[in-house]
């Protein structure tokens, strides 16, 4: 059996935070942000929106688009670095909101989270004999960003997107190959220091701002490009296809310079690289499925297309997937 994409959906908050807005909050400019990141605006969750509520909206759209009902979903996986709360897992809230009673769990692999859950969901679908698995990437990163830190507040946004995986014969469209990896020596490059068992939250950690995300941008950039290129190369080999066969490259939407550098080294033209971070910023685990959903809705991705996905983020974790687009 093979896991193919049967449906997709996305949810983004209405509220926009533009570069002009940020110019009023921190020492930055639209020109500086665009030149270094390619981002012009990002979506910010409102007071009534959470990681789970966005995930429910995206999941509902994906289920409807797949032409099935919630009862047909046999497993739910939510990838997020901004969970609804520490306990229980975010999937419990999302499953309740969708009316599911199947098993569910969360994956936190940072910005590589969606690729990880896509591989896990496909494996459990094909090995476990399931019919449909729902995978959702959802984030409210604005809740963990220091609004005074211009190195991070300009980058991150909020969103959710979902795919329905459907069982298909092994000669049908679907996932053809993948690669996952993590270099734990780089954990300090992108992290939230406080709030876990190593450093529980205290008045002192909060006063020091250790509940906010911290990033060493230049080193993340350097490692990310190499990770994307190496991982994508391995996934292509596992899928037994060449880079010239790829119709669309959909990388994690972190920084346009990373995307351009990775695409260049892979010898994939930017015309075949999906980019939407200028309008949404870095939405971590939601970024790849959000780009997929938008490109599919626009008709850019069509049946039979070979698609290369590649994510990278905190950990430092990375992952790539090669899939042929189309239903069973």
C-alpha cells in the first residue's frame, strides 16, 4: 500500500502584522526585513484563536475537500511547537473539535514537524491497514515571541494546515521516498530555555524572558541550507527519481535566502519553488502544508506532479519527502 493525498485545507487568522506595523514597535524597517527574510507581513492569532482552534478549522476543510466524513478518519497527528497546553496533548482538543474518536498524538520536531508527521502517518496507514489519516501542522508562534526582539518578532506568524492521507495501491500516486534526521548538538541554536523539566518556569526565568524563543540566525541559516540539500538528495535517491524529475519544490518557509540557496544547490529553479512566506512569514510546522494547500487550490500542483518537500528547524531536526500528487 501507499499513502496518497486525498484532501487539504488551511486556516489563517484575519489579523495581519505588516512590516510597517513592526517599524512602530522595534528598531527595524520594511527594507531591512524584506532584504534579509523576504517577509512583508504575517498573520497573528486573535484573542479567541488558539493552536487547536486553527487546527480544527484546517482539519474540517481538509476532510470536506477529501469528500469523506470525520468518522472515516482513523488516526490524527498534530505537529506543533506551540501546544494548546502542556497536558493533555493538542490532538485531544483538535479531535474533540472535529468530532473524532480515533487515536491521536502530537509531534514536536519544530519546523520539520510536518515532514515528520507525514512520514509517521504514512507509515501507520500502510503498515496498520488504515484507510484515512489526518495530519495537521498548527502554530501560534506569536504567543512565544518576544515582541521587543527584532531578530525573531519579524519572522514568525500563526497558521494551520492539514492533509488527509488515504490508502492507495502501491502503483498509485503518493509518498515515494523520505529522509529524517536530527543533530542534537545544535539544540542551542533555536530554543525556548524555560518551561520544561530542565528549567521550570519561575518569576526569575520570566523576568529574564526565557519563556520566549531565542535564535542564532546566522548559524541556523548555514546549517539549514546544508541540511535541506543533503536530506532532499537522500529522499530523491530513496524515491528513485532525479532532481530534474521534480515539478515542484516546497521547502519550509523560513527565510527567502535559505530557500534560494537550497534551490540553487539542488539545481531547482525558483520558478519551480513554492514561496509564500512574504505573506505569512515562518509558521513552523504549518508552513509546508500551508504552501501545499495554497498551491493546490490555485491549480499549480496537478495530478501526476512530482513534489519534493523539505523541512528543517529546532533540534536541529530535518526531513524530506518525495511524493507524486494525485488521489488513489
